[in-house]
C-alpha cells in the first residue's frame, strides 16, 4: 500500500471535481503553505497569502501530475519554491532568509516519516526567529490536521470549544487529536535534536534565557 494513499485518494476526488474534497484541500493546505512561504518572503503577510493561494490554484491545475511519490504537501512546496523564485526575479529582488532546515534531504525524510510515540508533551520554549521557523516546518509536516490544531491551541490560544467549531469536530475529538498531535510533535522534535543546527539553537536559546 502506498504510504501516501490518503493524498492519492484526495487527488482523485479533486480530479473528479468533488466539492467536499476541494474544501478539505483548501482548509488543510492553505495554512501549511502560508507558514511555509512566510519564512521565505521576509515575513511579508500579504505576499505569503497571495502566493499560498496561487500555489493552491497551480497545484489544482497540475493535480493530475501527482503520482504519490512524495507527500502531497512536499509536492506543493516544490511549486511554491518555483513561484517564490519567479516573484523575486520578476521584481528584481532577492529574498533574504536563512535556508530552512527542512529543505535538506535528511530533514525532509524525518518530517515525512513521523511516528507516534507515548512521550510527554514538550515543554514550552521561547523561540528566536530561526527556531520558530524550524518549529513551523514541523507543524507543516505533521500528519492529518495536527499542525493546524496545535497552531490554534498554542499560538492562536483558542479554546477546545472554539477549535471544535472551527473544524466541525466534537470537543472529545479535538481533545483526542490534540493528544495525538502533541505526541507526534514530540517525536519529530526528538529525532531532529540529533541534527547539529537544531541542537545548537536550543543551547543558544537556553543560554540566552539564563544570561
């Protein structure tokens, strides 16, 4: 069974013009693409929003080309990168950003192969810009809708009831998803701590907070 069978099923429904599939596609991937693009366009909110929507439209136009060889989100990120590059070329500008850690092959492999664990919820940390960028990359690659749910809970500070209304879920389902999402988040962060860049950033942040 293809590990991206869920993505393939969604793309088949999109090709058929299924309205519900389109809503799922937009609701799940727009916030992910927005976060992905923001760190690559100097935190320009309006530009990131425009490019995220353009990416979704471009992806829909090319959706029949998706073969399930990588995650659908990864496939769309390639489209985003091309559109970002084209934007800066057209405007004779260069994007000034630190190359995201998830753009490396080893990090993409980790992010796309997240396994569940029973580890405790990660402690809250104060993040500098680079570390915040890495955390956003992790949120983007979590399975299901976990990244969006964690963002609503811990960044937007929404209540469980508000999240339930936003995603048309029961409060029990939200609580369950939050629990699984926290475990998934902890698992991938634990794996990424083996990477020198993330480990050094955490050490620098810890030193700064106690300085």
